[in-house]
C-alpha cells in the first residue's frame, strides 16, 4: 500500500470512518479465569512463536460504524467453532439494551453478555449494516425476527472470562483467540507508516477505545486481527507490555460457575468518597495495618482507607506516605521545604546519618535535616553546608581504631600505625580479680608508637559491680589515656542493669571520669534508657562504618565496631576494627 501522511485531517477522517467505543463502566469481577470448572491446561509448554491456523468463512467488515466489539466477538466465535458459515456481527451490534447505550460504540462485556444470553444468528439471516440505534430498530421490525432469535438461541456461548497478560500466550498457543481492548491516542495511526506496528507508548490526545483479536504472537509481540477497511484491513502488531492495553477476554465453551458475589472488590477499590480501600479476599478490608503491594508499603487506617502523608506508629516512629499514591517513602524526601531521610524500613531517621561519604544531622524530634547553619550538638558546635553535609574540621574528624586483648598475642604497634590506625582500646580487666595478661605490654607498645589509648572492663554477673569497678580503676589509674574508659556489656545475667549502674557509679566516684558503654546491636533490648546519658560504642559487623539500625536508647554513637575479622600488619590474628568520632575522647 502507498504511504499515508498522518495529520489531524487524516485522524479525523479515520474517526469518521471507524468510530471508537466508549469507556468501559462495568464492574469486571463477574467472571475470571478461575471460574471455568474445567480450566484450560496451565502445564502446556509455551512456544516462543505461535499463530492460530484459522479461516474465516467471510471477511468481517466494520465499515464506518462503531461495531469493533461486535466484529471481534463474532470473529472469535467463528474461529473457535471453526465455523463454515458466517455469523452476524451486525446482530450482536443491534442486539443491545437501550439502557446500555452511551454514545457511539459498545463494550466487550456487553456484547459477550448478549452472546451468552441470546446467542448469535447467521449473517445470512441478518446482514443489515447501520449505526446504532437505527440497526436496533431494523432488527425489531424485521419480518424474520422470530426466526433470527430462534437460530441465535442455538448458538450461545457457555461463558466468557477476563484474563491477565500472563495468560495470553498460553491460551493462544492452545488455539484460543484473545479479545484485546486498547486505548487509542493520536499516534495510534502511525502504525500505517510503521509496518503495521502500533506505538506502545501513547502520545497526543486520547481519542477513544478499540477492540481487536489476538490470533498469534512472536516473542512479546501480538499479532492482531483488525476490522477496519481499506488500508487498515491488515494484521497489526502490538507489544504485550504496551501502555495502551486495557483488558483481555476469551470466549469459553467450558462450563462457567458463577462466583460468589463478594462484599468488596479483591485488590484496590475506591469507596463512595473516593478513598482507596484494599481487600485480599473480598470479605474483609485490610484495616489498621501495613500492606505490601508490588514492592511498596501502604498503611490502611482503622476504617480501611489508605493513609497519606505523616504517620506515627505505636512505637512512636514516623513515616511519610505519598500524598496521592499512598506508598511509604524510603531515602531522601523533600517535604514542605525541608529534607528528611527514611531508612529501608520506611522509618524517619533522627540524629547523625552517614549517607555515602558524607555526614548529616537530622533534628532529634522532628527529623528534618539541618543545612546552612551551625548548631550545638552534645555540647559541641557543628557546621553544615547548603546541602546539609557536615563541614569537617580537624577538631571533629573521624578516625580508625582497634581493640585488643591477650587473644591477639604479640602486636607490633608501629606497623599497626602505618595501616592508618590512630587509636587502641586495650582490655584491662574482667570481674573482680582478673587482669588481662597483655595489658601492660599492649599499653607500652601503643604509647611508644604514638597511638591514642583507652581501656575497657568486661562486666560479669559473678562478682559485685563495686569490686569490679575497683579492679578496673586500680589497673588503669597510673596509665595515661586519651579515650573514655569503657564498660563492655555483652553478657546477659540477672540484675544486669543494676550491675551496670552500680559499676558506673562506683567507677565515677573513684576516678572522676565518665565511662562510655560498649555493646552490640542485638543486645540492646536487654538494656534501658538509664544508660542513655553515657556515650555508645556499638558493635555491628556489617562492614559498613556507621550504617547502624535505630534503637530506643541512643540516637548517636561515638564509635562503630564494624568487623571482628580485620587484617592489619603487625597483628597475626583477626582483629576488631572501629571508627570513632571526637566524642570518644576524654
């Protein structure tokens, strides 16, 4: 065929010749593939390419009438029956209820309903080509009306079902043509100049809807029968992932069992006020609970409506849900002129946050990110640039450190320093009488190498906390230290919190120094907020410094022990590696 120029005049001419169908206003849950009592086999191997071998007894013609649904349904019926005589799509188009009529064009479900209830007659008995409602008048006044309807009653379909994209190729490969509804936009007609390939992405204005028939496929491309005349009397091609596809139907000759009418539509639906609801089973709504759908999280309120914007849960954690679509955000989000950060669990973060290679501070109560300012945090001033990134200075730099004990054996601290290590925590004591056998050796080696030093005590429940504090103090009192003395809490025993608080109280009395707390992320549920005033050095072996989960006691940390399997020159064993900030210093 010759090339045709696509322009506004051509589009209007096509619309005049081939009117499109109206929007589909009908609830589509009546029939789905699972209600076929003898379902089509789902175990068939689906070939990469398949085309139904068929021969229509007559060329189906839509002409300049909005009968695409009637043409498609009649052709599907003839192909499935391998009919040798043509059936009348004009009968299907004429046999409509006046109450169904809403402008030019029908809808597939309406035509399929009539095929199920009244059937379809032969083209020989009814071959009148007119637009609706004139064609309806001709049918009612036809002298052979009784004969027409008697024959139609002999040719009823058992039922029809709406299917999903995932079912299409399986059904076509079993010889079942599939009705496909599409939304027609301005660029739909570019198929004329594009080897009959329909554009998958709509461009321009929406013009209407159209129905065609899938009779084959190759890979992800459907082959479509189309019923317009002239240059459009040709198979068209459309990708299965196209944005213009509305729905799919098949005619079935297998028995249909009418599903039980559910109280709610299964999946998403709107209430009379336009609020979104979700039902998993059709009997109940998801209420006062989180819903995961297509990789995103939604919160459904007590009345079942979808929540939007700010949400605080029973644990006083904050979330933000998209104002239109309702899904919970993750990552950075700009809300009312301020930036917020939500972790992978959609929870709003507060306090210090490391993102990529920069640090940010999020308001401890409201969560917004500070920017272009200097603020006081834990008695120290911190400055942030226009993007909220912390402006580092020598006084607030991050540095690496290790923690060691007799388990690490002899250590060459000069080699350790060349690895980029600036600080060493040394095990001093455990319980009431134990002193680590390498305490003095490690202390002298670290000091001579010019490393910052600090000491820790391992808390146990087999001796009094006061005598443990005495033991710790006596072993370190004559040694210089740069880092806060640390209480290591990682063993659960009865009265743990009382032990910790009594140890701290006694140690502060003896030393006039305030300790920090060392523990690991999974142990914090055994502690409580009475320790929140003391700095936290947290162990979490995720190999990513400062990527730490939230907890209910501390909002900031002075250190992160991010691996226990570090390899460092000068140490012959695996070693704990940490990053510390300036708040770890005494």
